[in-house]
């Protein structure tokens, strides 16, 4: 066993990748990522419990906050495949650890917990030493299956939380209490005194802060760019050369749009960046011309036909095949990285220089059109609230019998055809609420509308699942119900990676029950932990389309 990773839905045999990652991750990369998480834990041990006022006066406080969140984000599935970059993060983390330790000695402090833990003393000075150390600190370092399951469930929730927090920070929105919780949770995954029950409590607390971080990011996105609004998005192409931008970070796309004004270069969104078209302040750029392609996993063929350069702002990288025509045209930023691809860093003022991408785009042919027409989105909470009277009337008259939350991720497995078939076979008096790239399984189907209400209401990215929760809570209020689970809403959610994990934990914190999760249940859930989720929250998997629809419709 040269590695062990089971954090994504496509993990080998549903139990764990042990030779190489299904995602394309090499064993060396996986092991370095384990070491990076361990390094983040070592810093968390030192910072846990430091109050807000003391943090404000500490040297490098914001630098340490960023390090912790970026380290977690870097290890999300499909985010970073660059061993040298990850090793550099480990080295940087150990230097930060020593700085904090020196400050502790100066101030006469000691860590709140785990005062003599190995994480506080280990050193590595070469790639060989990093690989050797990584083998003893990975997932399997926790022997008890249930303890390991709960620790990893927490860690994966933290990875999703860190991703959303980093996007918020990039837009100038911060919340130290979220960072403090991440530190507490990281330390807790090393604390052998915690019982199974205490770790279950930690998992549920992770969900609470998941709600907080999604609310923070929602405020950041809408505060900067306005509330998403009903929008038709072009899926064809124009005649100008283009840049394709993928990922989740709206701060990156607005900087790219500003720098490409008047250059003759068009901007196209890809995959999770599609919802950028819904924001009023981004719609003002007339060279934001459309969305190119589908979900992340189709990028190998779609990048070939795009012709121009591509910018990854976050995860969802698929390693290119040898000789791919777009090699040399792909750039990364933030936590994303791949060997040989140029990584664009921000300056001390938080600005990025995209001139290299822009100049390259000018030399490229216009994108080859692969489809035509439009898709509709922009149904975040404020837009749906604006339609509330129409929606409520449709429910009261029976025109809408049920809402189906089909948020989450897409992926490569053939079994995900289930979601296309499920959406297509749903009764015509039902409405789909979606967010995340799961929507690419059905957002181009002709499912029609109900009295002018589209049957697919797309709220946006995976973090915009927060909008779906707000919509459910608003409907609960309108119909004067005591429990959100009394609403005519069913949850059939697809997951792939760790941002979906924090969304799931957030929904559990909000009291949502009877969520169906697919296409398979996570490999990191032990049988005992699955039982806890089933008994307390009614979590279930999926079956056949026809049987599941009957179940959801109460037939």
C-alpha cells in the first residue's frame, strides 16, 4: 500500500485508493498532502484557544489564518497535483510553527491540549524525509475504524469549510470564530482522549460552522456583486478569441474581466463558474459572453476544442493526457496547482496580473462551438423570494406537488446517469432545486415550467446550497409549519468531494432529515457511523429511479 485516500466518491472499490488516485493523484502527492494536513494540525495545537483580542495583536495572525485554510483547501480532491508546491507549503508551515513556539516561550504560554505531541517537534528538510514522515501520519494512523471515520468526516468537512472561507477572505469578508473552530477541530482529530460520542458532537458542530461559512460567503458574493437574478446564459460561442475560467472564486473572474476590457478577448465560464453570469455587477461586462462545456470531468475533450487559454481558480483539475493540445495553455491560482502549469500569485494588495494569459489568448483561434442555445439560472434565495407568491399559490392549488433538492456534485461514473433519468422521469408537477455541478446532468433537458416557474431552479455553485436552505426555511415560515421536514421537499443529493461534505453537515445542523445521498455512500463512513446517521437523521442511499420516485412521492 503506497498511499491511502478515500475522501472522494470515486475512490477505488468504494473503500480507498492504495496504488494511485482515481483522480490522477500519484502516491507521492497523496502522502505529501497527508503531511500538509498534519503540519496544519501542528499549528492548530499552538493557536487553539487564543482569544480574539490576543490574535489581533499577534504577529502574522492573518498570515497564519490564510496558511491553515489554504493548506486544507490544497488537499481537496482535484485541487493540487504539484509535489514541489505542496512540499513548499509543508516547509512554510514548519517555519510558522517555530515562530509561534518562540512567541509562546516569550509570553510564557503553553498549548491548551497535546503539549508534548509529535506534531510540535517533527522536522523534515528534504522530499525524502517528507515522504518517510507522511507514511506515519496519514489516515490509517488512527487504528480504530469508528474513531478514524469520525475524524476524517470532520477533516473533510473542514476542507470544504476552508474552501468557502478562502473565497470569502478573497472578497474581504472574514470571521475569526470560523478560523478558531477549524483550529479546535484539527486538534480534536489528534486527541486520543475524545470518545466516539464527543467526536459525533464535533461532526455536528462542524455542520454548524458550515452554515456560518456559507452565510459568510453568500454575504461576500452578494455584497460585492449583487443578488443573483434570473438569467439566460449563452452556451454557444462568439468570433473573438477567448479565455476559459473554471472554479469557484468570483474575485478572480472580476479581476480577469477588468483586465480584459477592450482587448478583444472574450471570457467564457466553465463548470462551477457558470453562476458568475447571474450576478448584476458581473453581467455588466459585455465580454462575459457565455458558458463553455459541461461539468468538470469532461474537460479533456472540451479544453481541446476551446482553443484558448484556461484559468483554474480552484479545484476540479483533471490531469491532461500526454500530448494534449492545451498543454502550455493552462494556468492556476489560489490553492490549485499542477506540475508545469504557471501559478499566478497575488501581490501584497491582493491583486493578480493576468497579462500573460491575455496576451496568449490574443494569439489563439476563437473557441470551436460544441453546442448552441441558452440555459437559465440565477434562482438564489432573493430571486426565489421575489417569486414567493407565485410559488406559494402553485403549491396551494396543487400545481406544484413537490420540490426536489438535487444539489451537489457531478462525476465520471456511469451510475450518475441515474440523476439524468431521475430528473427526466419526475412527475410534471414537481420542481427541482439545484446548486453545484450536479445540475449538468439535467439542466439542458427540456423539462418545461409550471405556470411560468421553470422546473429546474438553479441557485448556483455548491456553496449556494445555502440558498436552498434559506428557501426551505422561508417556505416553512410562509406555510406556518413547526418543522422544515413537514414541507413538500425531498432531498436527493449527489456528492463527489469535500465541499459536498460540508454542505451535507450544514443541512444536518439545520435539522433536515431523510436525505438520500448517492451515487454511493462515502467510503470513509464506518458501518457504525452510518448507523448513527441513519438512526438520527434518516440518511439513505439511492436505488432504482422508478422505485425512488415512488418512495419520494409517497406512492
